[in-house]
């Protein structure tokens, strides 16, 4: 195959490019900023459909590995910001892919869409602009692709790993925390986790099969104390992780929400309802026996 990868300079994007080449496929890499190994520079959030068509010509498949992060706290209302980053570019890209006759596509999404399907009673799209954008990304993207272009949506949890100088966007504050002398505190609940290399394997497999499925991706399920403890150990600062009562977390989140309202900002994950989400065990059935241990060590290397 010949595959266009949008967001190819990011952590997962670089792994997808490497996995495609290892499997013998041709790759055209696209990123917002020029870097070694990037074939074309293009900002997917502003690129028009004709620009995407020009890049997609002659390709069999496309991977969208870009988008807005759930940590963004833009000025309210937040949903237009997440729509502009996650929904609109995918619609334009997959419309162009359909018109160019591509036969397969992969969109890297979020595992929140998995939980939205399983638990509609959680009202995730009503409460959280970021999650709404991910659900609409999949729905509107597939509508734009049409029936002859299958679109696999990879539903990603926490992703550990490294690609050159690229690390997970969320890792910086955690890295500083575990290396400091501050106590390590963790609330109830937990999350699925995976590695950038695992995501790349699943993405390339989905392309090769021309899958149009929703694919939750997980290597391990970790409680928050377990995850923070592993990170501290990997960084060379192992110590006890103390339990933080869920009620304390809820109060802190409410205070955060109040600050956002007073400053005219709105989070992609609404703090007013984040406790009901983040204090759960957001676990996903792992796809085979895997471990994130080595990838945690790559993400948080020893001093």
C-alpha cells in the first residue's frame, strides 16, 4: 500500500510511519511543522479539501494522527475549538479521500468514545466538549467517507513511549512531580494504558484489513496508584503512593471549574462532572498479553 499519515511527527504518528515501512508499505508523511522525515508541511486544522486531495492522489490509505488534546482549556464555549481540531479536518480529509478513491482509513481517537457507547447514562457528550468532539469525529468522518471507504477508529487511552524527542503530551507535569520531594497522592479509579508501538501495530493491521471498526486499544489496566507508582519507579524515585479520598478530588475539581468560569474558560473535560468520570476504573479488555513497563521507562527515564 501507499499511505498518507497526517500528524506524522507526533509520538504515535512517528511509530505508525515506522511500522508501515517495516511492513513494506510506502509512506507520505505530513505534519504541521517541518522536521526531519516529514515530506510535507500542512496544518490539518486549516487545510482545505483541495489541499488534502493533492496530497492523497495516488494513495491507497490515510491515517489521521493529529487533533486537539483534552487538556486544552480554551475560552468558552469550548466545543467550537475541539470541533475545529478534531471534527472539521477529519471531515475534509475523508471527503477528499473518498473523492480520490482511497480504499481504507484510520483515525486515532479517544477511549472516551468506547465508554460513551457502553454507558450512555453517563451523558458524556452532553457534559464534556472534548468527548463530544471525538464522538462527532467518528460519526461525521464516516459519513464523509461514504460506504466504500471503511474508516477504523482507534480508541486510545493513556499512551506511553518515546519517538526521538517526542513524548506523550501529558507526561511533563507528571515527570516533574515524581522527581520532586512532594508526596505522591492518587485517587480511586484507574485507566487503561498502552504504548505508541502497540497503537502503531493496531493501526497498520486495521489498514491492511481495510477495517471499518471501532477498536479500543489497551495493553494493561492500571489503577491510579499503580500507574503513579510505576512512573516514580521508572524515573528512579520510588516511594509510597498514598490514597487520596475521592471526596477531596471532587472538591478540587469543583474549585477548578469555578476558576474556569470566573476567567471565561471552559475545559474539554468539564471539572463539574470530571469526578464521576475520572474516579471510575476506565478499563478496557487488553488485546493479548502485553506490558507497558518498558514504555513507561522510555517515557520517564532514570536521572
